[in-house]
């Protein structure tokens, strides 16, 4: 099947800075794909080139099999939700939503009906006559979403749309966005630097670093099997054992990642079960984070690992008292993952 | 910030002195225009509206006023078109020499009027066949353009590019985007720039003396020519007083639109 978006050899420089370097990407029709990476990693530039706001120096972009590399934004069947929403301040909410239909010469009655429907879809039915300046951040966000979706684009591009919202609203919008995407069945390409957001919402994640895609996969693949030290560190807690330390602890050199929640903390001297590795260590730091407790443990053979335990059993105070205690760390050897 | 009582009082006194320095002489002109005293001296000796009716009937004043208005309108029209186009180019496109052009546009307002006047006078008389009404308009447009440019550029910078990108993203071509988004959002800045440009042209005297064709008398020139004729002094005074009153209107309008800008300019 023809992918919704096919990107080949995409490259973009700003002066001497290579923002996007030889990116290949296929976005499957109907999927929720997240471009995840630190700021300056090129993810937003890729999105802007797909939208048509930036021209690539090299490479091609196809939308549903049609080459649009040099087409202007208004000739592409994609719509964008901007980071700052970019609502038109001199128009009402309803006029904002109607805008795309208006410039495409959709008859007035039809566009009004579709705009109202879109407004209802984002649960703002009564706010159509307001000015954008009279809305809260979360409401503006929904108007921006409705303004894009009302055009029924093949692909919706979202540039860090939740970045300006507070945590509660953010989590609520994550769930809502995902539900909307399932309902309308439109391909979503979502840019974020927030790993939690990427893991919760996406069908697939493309991890960006220094202008390149360093890993592409499902959230579980990215998290459980990071392809490189960078991915292991950027997605989830960096829990790495390197070189001599790795040799001493695991018996083989190189760089290894063990996710914190895979590690079990037991009394000193506990023997591991079949397939488990047991390593002695001393608790250096205990950090209480509500639902769970993070422990930083210095291993006896060298190196440091972070372990996370749910606060379901032992009382939090008992945990906090474990600082300085000798313990044994246990984990299944299949969770030792090489990131060379 | 909290200020101590003493500081507040001191600042208040300074503010009153500074304000008085500007507005008391203007007030005196206004009051003197109704005085029976023929020389512009204080205190007024009696009340009369004779000078006002004489000024209204004065042929010289009328034609000078008309000339000034026409010149200012023409210069403002040129300034609006050029200032708007240049500010769009500078704000929305990257091209070679962008920074230098920006500087060159603003420079005329900083140059001493007498230098601009002499320079333009030289070019007009030596190469372009002498001074006319048109040379005066063009000369005025050179500095009127600057205020339009500055106003519109500031608005475009504050607006940012993302609303235009959003418009384009939603299917609007360049012209539609300008018509439905860019222009409505900078309308008030254009109007404010235009009013300032009109005001600048209307009261300009130095460049005018060097670039106006023979027989063309603008209102400031008329005032200057008649200031030292004893008989005309009261009428000059009336014209000055009228100008003070008339100037209040554009400033009021410009300020009103300035405050609307807070809403229109901030991009949501």
C-alpha cells in the first residue's frame, strides 16, 4: 500500500547548521506517528517541510504517492496544528474554523454546518462567537485542532501542540487527541520532546538526534530495545553499564542498558532464581516519588544502577530508611540489552 | 514599584514643570488669538473674534491651507504604498542587503532637514528640470515613508509569521492570505502610520523651502512669511491656534488605534 507520507533523503541546512540530514521515513496510512527528540534534533524542521513551510535542500516528499517536494503549503492536502496555535485574532472562533472551507469556496451554509460540527467535536459548542483572546489555553488548543480537522485532511501535522498546557490539561488532551485520531481515522504526525507523551499516544515513534532518525519502532520496541545509548538515555532513565564495569557485572564488555523497573531489590545475600542475575550493592539514594520509589544503588563490582519499585508493599518510611543499606539486585538476564 | 512620599512629590513637581513648559506657550497663543491687542504681547487687553473671522476670509491663508493639505495627502499616499511594500519585504523575506536597506529607509528621518533639502534641491534643479509641485511631494514622501514603514514593520514583527503560515496551510494563496489575514491585522498600524505621515508633511518647513516650486506656499511657509509683518501678526496667531486645535484630532485617532493594537497585534 502507498504510505500516507514517503520521505526520501531529506536534507535541510540553516547556514552551517545541518538541521535535517538524510532522513528517510514512511508514514503508514491512518497511524499515529510521533517524531521524538531533543530541541534542535530536526523533528520540527521535518514536520515543516512536510507542511511546505520549509523547502528541503535535497530529497523528496510524497503525499499519498504524489511528489509535493516543491508544492506550496496551500496545495498540499495536510493541515497543521501549530505550537502557538496561530489562531486568527481578528476572527471569531467559528470564523477561524470556517477559514479553510471559506478559501476553498465551500458554500456558506455547508461550511457553517461543518464548522459547527467540528466545534462540537472538540466540545466547544457554545463558544463559536468568542474571540480567540477570550479563550483559555486548552480551549485555543481545541479550536486549532477543529480548524485543521474540519478540512478533513489526509494527514494532520501537530507541532508540539500540548507544550503550552499545564500537566493536568496535557494528560487530558493526550487521551482526547488519541481518541479523536481513532475516531476520524486520519494519519497524525506528532512532534514532541516529551518521551511520556510519545510513549502513551503513538502507534510508532521516530527518535531524532542531530538531524537523523536514530530509531523507528513501536513505543514498546523503543523503550525495551533502544537501538543506541542515546535512545536508551532519551527515552526512559539512563541506566547503563559500560566497558570494564559491564565486564565485571555482566561478564561481557560494551554498553548495556537495564530498565529500572526490571530490577528487583532484595536483602543482601539473596540468591537469584533460575535465569536471574544477582549483584550486591549499597543504596546511595532513596527518592520518594509518590506512586513509586527510585533507588540509586552503587554496585559492589563498580557502576551505578537506578531501580524503581512500586509503593504497594512496604511503607514509604521503611524505604526511606534503606539509605546506606547493603542489598542484592536481581534481574532477569534477558532484560540486559546491548546498545552498542 | 513603590515610591516614598517625598520622591512622589518631587516627581510630581517635575512633571508639572515639564508639562507647563510645553503647554503654557500653546495656551498663550490660543488666548492671544482672541485678544484685542495687535502685537502678540501678554496680557491680553480685551476679547474679540475679529482675527478669527479675518483669518477665515484671508485668501492667502485659504490657499496655503489647501496647498498643505494636498501636498500632505499626496505625500502620504506615496508613503503608504512604498512604506507598506518595503516593510512587507523586510519583515517577510530574506534577501541580500536586507539589513542595509532597512537602515537606508530609516535614515532620512535622522538626517537634518536642511541637508535633505539642499541635496534634493540640487538634484531637482540641476538634473530634473527645476522645482514644481511634484518635487515638493516627492521630497515630503522621503521622510513620510519612514513613519509608515516603522509602524507597519513593528506590527508585522509582533504579528509573527505563524498566522500567515496557518492561512497558507489552510489552503489560501499569497494574495488571499494578505487580504484576509495580513492586511486586516496591520490595518490600524497603516492608519496610524498614515496619520503621522500626514502630520509630518503638514507642518514641514525646512525641506519645503528648498523643494517647493515657485509660487507654491504651504501653510507653515505662509506663517513664516507673515510672522514679521506687523499687520498680519494677529492672523498668524489665529492660524497657529487653529493648527493646535486641528492637530489634536489626528493624535487622538492615532492613539485610539494604538490602544486597539494591543488586541489586534498580539497573536493568539
